[in-house]
């Protein structure tokens, strides 16, 4: 059996140590009870997010500033861990960079769809520039979909986005674009896993990524059926091609069914996820939160017990991104005056083990 290297042990220890500083239930409840975004920032300054808050004026901070600072901190944290990972000759940093690039493209597209592409210059993430080959400055200067394609010329993203170019004066379909970009991400990720990993680490990674894709597919199908009564063709177009324990056959049955309750029944009858997910919470409208909780449970287990650096780093990235989404959810909930119980139900990790 090959013994772990010093660099490997360092990465495993670093991921687990950072995860050990995660927000607990008391911290979640303190954040949820805040009455303003400034209060949230003040509470976060008492947690492991303190470096992101330092230098911000907590008395006049607005939502966008706070969320950008938190996002920058997470990405720099992941970048630091990737430097350990790269010293091992592994590859997961490429996946994390691609996720960041897709996030930036979607941010620009949302502003473009809203008729405010010029605002992207104000959210341009300086911290990300050194990690990407994309010309984000050129993207910030784009004022149309065509301009965006020019800024992305020669990239894998241009090849995807050109297929969604709208006719003159027509809107583009941002939901389908987002799906296509993440379809490419997961396609590349699974190919890379199959190429670069073997044995138990490969099985663990495919289990983690496969579970993630399955649960995204379920939550997408459930939402499309519950809120839009979507037909089978649309559901198929919004479902990832890769499948793990939610088989293609079951996904197709979900696509063809008439309502969301039947989607949930199929999940329970045909997959192992049905026994683990809280059906009552799903029926109350929290399908995505329940799917994320189930994925987080899998990620926590692998973070604690896997000895594979790529697996542990992937598990850590899932948990860190999920916690950040929770914090952003709390910020948004406080900003719009939601009741604490309502905000609490929208979070994923408050009741983690």
C-alpha cells in the first residue's frame, strides 16, 4: 500500500482544520436573528469570516459589498488549498477555476439581461484575475451578447454560448445557458476523474460527484414539475446527461410524469436517496435545500474519512460553498425582512452533525 506523502498529509490536515472552524448552530442563530445587513457583518466578524469583514465599514456596508467580500475570501481559501494540491501533481484546481469562470460569466449575463452590463466593471473580481485565462476586463467592456462572444473568442465557453446567441432584439435564455455551462463542467470533471484516478479514491470521487449530479437533477425536475408543470421535453433539456444512482431510466420516468408528487415517489421507490431525504420538507417547497443537505452529509463523511487529497479537497469545496450560500441566504433574508423561522428553513447546514 502506498504511504501518504508529507504534502498529501498537509492538504488533508489543512482541509479538516479549516472545516473545523465552520459555523455552528449558535452562530447560525445569531446571524438569523440580525435585523440589518450591518448587524450580519458585525456577527460575521466574530467568526472565521472575520478576514473578509476587515477593512469594510460595517456601519454603511450594503449587501453586494458583503457578499463580494465573502466570495473573495472563499475563492482565495480554495486557491491556497489548490497550491497544496498542485504540488501533488493532481488536477482538481482546474475544476475549481472552471467553476469560478462559469460563475463570472453568469454574473455578467444576468447584468446583460437586465440591461445593465456596465455594472459588471464594479463587481469585477480582482482576486480571481490571477487564476483565470479569461480576459475579464474585455468582458467588462462588452455591451451586447455579440460583444461577449468576441471577448471570449477562442475559449471553450464561446463554443457553448454561440449556440444560444439570440436574434436581433430578442432575449437570450439564461436558464438554458446556465445548464449548458454546468453540463460542460460536469462532463469535463467526470472525464478527468476517469483519466486521472483509480481504485478507492476514484470510487469515492465518482460517488461524491455522482451524488451531486443526481441530486441537482432531482431538484431541477421537481421544481420544473411543481412550479411550471413542465413537459418532458423541457425537463430532458434541463437534466444533466450523467447519472449515478438516479438512473437515466428513472430520470426519464420523472420527466414524463404529470406532477411533482410522482417525482418524489419515484425518488423514494427507485433510488437510495428517497430513504434519506425529508419528504415533508420537499413537499413544503424546500427540495433544493434537502438535496443540498443530503450532498453535504456525503461530503462530510468523505472529508473525515477519505485519505485521497482530491476527494477531501472536493468534499471541502462543496461544504465551504454550501455554507457560503447559507450566509448569503441569511443576508438576503435579513435584507428583505423575512421571519427568522423562514430564513432558518432556507439554510442547509445549520443542523449539520
